[in-house]
C-alpha cells in the first residue's frame, strides 16, 4: 500500500472532457470526493452520469482533463497501474451486467475468484452472506440471472459489487426498479457501508429521497458540467433554478 | 472545364483513398488484437478450465457436422473421378485423387468453413452480447482481464481443435470414397487400400495440419475481434456475427490459396 498524503481527495476530476464523435457529453467536469464521503450525482437522462463513472474507472478514456484516485493519475495510466487502482473499486452497473452464463453464487463471488473454481463450498457461503445483505435468500444461489426478476438482478449485482469489500463503491441507480421498501433497504445498506465500514461512495440516482438519505453531498450534472454541488440539506433550497426545477420535477423551467 | 478535370481526378483518388485508409486502419486494429492475444496467451493468469470448455465447444460438438461433410464429400469425389476419369486407369486414379483432394484441399477447407460457420458466429454473438450488456466492463471492474479469461481460451482452443478435426475429417473422407468405390463401383478393397496408402504422403498431412491451424487462428481471431468490438444493441450483435463469419470465410479461402502456392510452388 502506498502512503496517501493527508488531505488528498479520494477521487478528483479536473476539467474532464468526453466526446463520442460529434456528441460532446462531458464538457469540463470538476468534482472532488473526500475519503469516507458519500456523494450523489443527479441530472437528466443522457447527461453523462454513467459516462463520468466509466471515465473514473478507466473503462472510457477522457479526451482531456485529469482523473486522480488517491492522488494517482488514471488518465493515460498503464494497464498494470490501472488494474492495481481498480482493485480499490466496486461498481454496480446501471443494467446490472450480471454474467448470464453463470449461476448467481459464481456471479456474486467473481470479484474474489476471478472466475477460477476455487473452494466452491466456501464461495457459496460468501455468496449467501452477501445476498443476505441485499435482502435475498439463499434459494436463488443456483439460479441463472435470466431466471430472476429485474429488481432481484439489480440486488445480485449489488451483492457482487460489495463482496470483495472495496474501499470505493460506485452505484449507478441502485434503487431504480425496486419497490419502496426494498429501495429503502438498499439506502440503509449504502449508509451502513459508508458509516460503519468507511467506504467512499459515489451514487447516481434519480430518486431524491434516496439521494437525501445516502449522500453527504449532492452534485448536479447539466450540459456536461457540474453546475451545482452542496450538502444534502441544501438540495431543496439550493438557490439554483436548474436544481430547483430538477428536484421538484417540473416540466417548465430553464431545463428543456 | 479546365478546373473540373483535376478536381474530379482528386475526388476519384479521395473515393479510393478513404476506404483504403479505413481498410488499413482495420488491418492495423486486427493485428494489434492478435498480438495482444498472443502476449496474454503466454503470460499468467491462465484459465485451463475455460480452455477445456472451449475445446469441447469448438472441437467435440463440431464433430457430427464435420464428419457428415467429410463422408459426403469423399464419396462424391470418388464418383466424380470415376466418371470423369474412366478413360484412364480408374483403379489407380480414384484412390489417388480421393487422397490428394481430401488431405490437401477439401478436408482443411471444408472443416474450416463448417467450423467458421458454427463457431466464429457463436463467439461473435456471445462476446458481442457481453459487450453491449456491459458484461465485459463488469469483468474489468472485477479485476479480470477479458483477453485472458474469454479471448485467449477461445483462440487457443480453436487453433488446437482444427488440426485434430481435419485429421479426423480426412480419414472419414477417404473412408467415404473407399466405401463408395467398393460397394457401388466394384473396386477391389485390397488394391484400393494399397493405392491409398501409397499416395498418402506425410508432406501432404503436414500441409493439412498447418492449414488447419491457420484456419483455426482465423476463426478464433475473427469471432473474438468482431464480437468484442460490437456496439449498438441487438442489431450490432447481428452485424458482428455476420462480419465474423464472412471475414473468416474470405480469409480462410485466401490463406488456403496462399499456403497451397507457397508449399507446392
Ligand atoms: N459507448 C458509447 N458510445 C457512444 N455514445 C455513448 C456511449 N456511452 C454513452 N454515450 C452517450 O453519452 C451520453 C450520456 O450517456 P450516459 O449513459 O452517461 O447517460 P446517463 O446520464 O447515465 O443517463 P441515464 O440517467 O439515462 O442513465 C448519451 O448521449 C449517450 O448516447
Ligand atoms: Mg446512466
């Protein structure tokens, strides 16, 4: 483990730009996340929230700008460096991205086994524990992802993301597609990961209740930039007309 | 008029140049992909279990279709030569040409094309679906190298499986010709076998094995390259699958010609 200077942000994005052909998605994103902090990103559909997470993970390469994790530059990092940095992360993909050729228990433990057939009995127990944390029973251990409901798939994917106990976890819409009770259970899980285990969390959500519950700080992405960020209590009196319109879900306002 | 001529010539060059540049760029990408696969194939971590699964998938489950192709082709070849070549000494030419035809040319090419149709498409569809559903990204975030975990086992299994299958197909094809010659054309079994053995050269068998290994590499490369570059949902997966099969077919036939010319001069 490399010593990280005190006061270094866990994650820092500086003027990150990402285009797909003519489609300019990120246009100078600046965002900093402190160790142990939980930040929620809100913003309209298609504004580049998922793209932002993928740029941090090195799954997409920004056209310009800088991304650092514990002070180490990610953009342009060699693949060996990048895979070492990635061991810090867990990622819940928006669509789940479960491996459909494997049963649930092998999905959940994939981050530990890297696909190897190590100690199946132990791994099944690990899978069971992690499924329990997301409110799923051991009955589904042997099922394939396509035999599960959408909400169950999401929670299995969540279990897979947290199973290796990463220090930073990204949640891309963790409560979308869940009923209100299950959604609140996931909110509690994220809160306890941050408060009890000291995890740094970055969550994309369209669910304002969830954002206020799980995040210390909320940032809003609009037109390729972070146009506002502030503590969660200020979400409903941000003084920013874009944020106001968004959190109140009004069709009329500066955002069209 | 005076200016339109150079302009039209320039635009003609541009019309040729753009696809040419695109083609060179594609060849470059495929070369980088192949090189990456080779490097990752010889550096750990290795996934022997995944390799075994792919060997079964590519080799074992392709055997029925390969066997049928070989026996039909071998028999048809015997009949063709008998009818077309009866002016000459049929009892010598039929077994000789069945052996040459199967071992040098038809065995490798037909097996290559059959397996390309069956396997390159499956690889492209599977990897393409994993790409568009972000399973490849998920693999990366779970600290697993998609090249080593998914692509190397497929390409390696395909390079190993094809020569074995071609040897099997050649034997079955020769047997198909033998059976037809004995039961339909009334050849003498002992002398047919003796002629077959005489014309079965180890150089030709080597050529078949080399061709098969090259075809296996092409099948794995085209299946995995097209699959892992898929974009754009279900339609993208369909396109990747078609591209994989068509490009594998063309490259197999082209490299067959190349190897044949180089070996026989
Ligand atoms: N791999 C890609 N290739 C091309 N364009 C892409 C790619 N990924 C994302 N985009 C484009 O980037 C834009 C932002 O996508 P992104 O998935 O980040 O949106 P989002 O903010 O997460 O939206 P949502 O809330 O609907 O999930 C979209 O216009 C999308 O078309
Ligand atoms: Mg998204």
